[in-house]
C-alpha cells in the first residue's frame, strides 16, 4: 500500500487495471517518495512485441482520466521484463532501484 496525501493507494488495484489495457502484458506499481506528499504511484509495464509505445501511453492516459486524483500514475516506464523471484513474486525493491532520479525542483520565489 502507498500513502499519497493521506490517502491509501493500492498498487494491486492499479496493476489489475493496467493489465486490462490493450497491449500490456505485465504491470507492477511502486511508490516514489515525494517529501510531504508521501509517495507517487509509478508503473513499470511490459508490452506485447507488436505494440508501439505511443499506443500504450495513450491507453495509460485514458486510464488516468478515470482514476481519482490521488491514484493517478505520475510516471510510466516500459521495461523488457518485470523482475520476479524464484517463487514468482514481483521484486518491487528491484523496480524502486530502477527509478530514474527525478530532476531537482526549481526553488519557489
């Protein structure tokens, strides 16, 4: 479970919705810490070989429009394979380590 501005965000719910999108073959959602807001949901997706990135991103944008503001995916990363353990469990710690460093925010004047 992720916390965003005091709201509970359930990665499993988001993953199920992502897997229902056309062309998405794998999905994992992790949280990116963002200071006082808590965590932002970030998705890692695998796609079918014949699906282009633009189609997947458009489908995710459509999904975000149907989600509550605190559930919306802030980042989507397309990867070759979702890392799993020998038991078949998604290794979310490995995915968090793959998160690119966000650019520093500009100071408010």
